[in-house]
C-alpha cells in the first residue's frame, strides 16, 4: 500500500530541509521549533506529529512527550485506553530502530484486534498513513518522531527529508527541554519550594502564611515569582511544572516536605 502521491509543494524537498536545518540552530524557543517543523511537514502532506523521549525503561507517559499535535480527543482516548501497549507503530519502533512507513510496515502480518483498534483511532482523526523515525541515544534513551496524514508524500526523496529533519527536531527539542529544566531548577528559592508544597496540598495564601509565619501578601509574592519563572498562569500549573522538573517529589502519604514545614503543619493540626 503506497503512502500517497508525491509532494505538490513548489519547493524541492531537499531545499526545504536545508533551509529548515540552517534555521534550527538560531531558534531558542521550543514552540517556534515545533511551529517551523509543522509548516515543513505540512508541505509534504503530513498533518500531525508526535515527538517522544523514551527512557531506558521504555515506559510511556505524558512526561516523555516533547510535543504532540494530535487532536486532544485522540490523545486522551489513546492514553485512557492504554493503547500504547497495543500500538503497532510504537511496537515496531521499539523493536527495530530504523525509520519506516506505515501501514506498509504491517502488510506482512495480520494485526491483532487491539492493534486494529489503535489504527482505527488514528484513521478517525485523519492519520491514515505516516512515517516513524526512531532515534537511539548512547545513554539508552530512545527518541521517536512519528508523522501522519491522510495522504503524505510518497517518494523516496520526501522520506529521506522527513527522516533527516525529524532527527534534527528531536535533538533540538531535547536540548531546549534540558536547558529549560536547568533554568527553572536553579532559581527556585527554598521558600518558593516550600510555598509550592503547601499550594499542592490545597492551602490558601492565608493558610500558608499561618503555617510559615509570614503574611498572605508575602505568600502571594512568592507564588507570583514561581508562576513567572515557569511561564504559567495558575498556581496549580506551577505545581505541576515543578513536579515535572524535579523541584519536589510526591511522597507515599503526600508531598515530601522540608522538616520545618512538617513541624509547622503538625503544630497547626494540633491547635
């Protein structure tokens, strides 16, 4: 089964790739990288893509998604139904780290019922065919960039271009994500981390102020600083980002808090 017709864009695929790669190192914003990549692949007939950074354990969850342009309903269904365990595209990428086109890659065997469910979900959202590029790393991580569309470009030149630019995009997004984690982790003060802990437990500014023996106004000051550092609009978004970036870790019975915070919490509860 052929992927589809050749690209009808007015520019040669190789020219598009060279221009894209040359511009990539000048882009320091992940959103701009993905927007530029999306414009490029759309010119080749791909409408959606997902970029993953799988750890050596190969466990798939939201934290390994560097970027995803799947429709929200598609992604939610995929995660809620545990389709990662039955996804033939993902399975092939894990077994053989060589770029491949699908559904061509599955023509030599019959898919299971659950595998067919996954592929029907993709088709429902216009992802009828695609190209997946596994990217092994020396440390054991595996990057995966998977592109899809209703009728993506079919010729070998387009395939080669997609493979090349996918590798560049993956490594660029990885580098930017690492830089963002480092930039976020360093500036958080002990007090900001402490405030985040109590926000995560559902405390108001007034309650946190009582626990930490500071004013509600001061709590709000620290909260706004944290929101600004993470580039988010709400308190809970700041908490989620802090957990993802390792600022603190959820414990078995709640959050792992500094010793002074535990003492303050216990004294409040006893009173």
